[in-house]
């Protein structure tokens, strides 16, 4: 038996870099989606407030 580990440090470092890159990309995509959803929700809230202030009622109620 040997006390020395195989010299695969470069591959391990590359694997970690790929993993961290993919994780960063995932976080960026989720942030963009959350931002878009927040914009749409605030637009819906604004339209609902305009409708309520105009005195319109929900046709389904």
C-alpha cells in the first residue's frame, strides 16, 4: 500500500468549478424569474387597485 494519493487534483478542481458555475447560473436564472414574477404581481395589484377605485365590481361575484 502507498501513502500517497493519486494526483487527480486538477480534475477535482475542475469538477468543483463546473459545479459552482452551474450553481451560480441556476441562482441567476431563479433571481430573474423571481424579479419577473414580482413585477407582474405588482402590475396586477396596480390594475386591481385602479379597478376598485373606479367602482367596478367583479362580474363573477
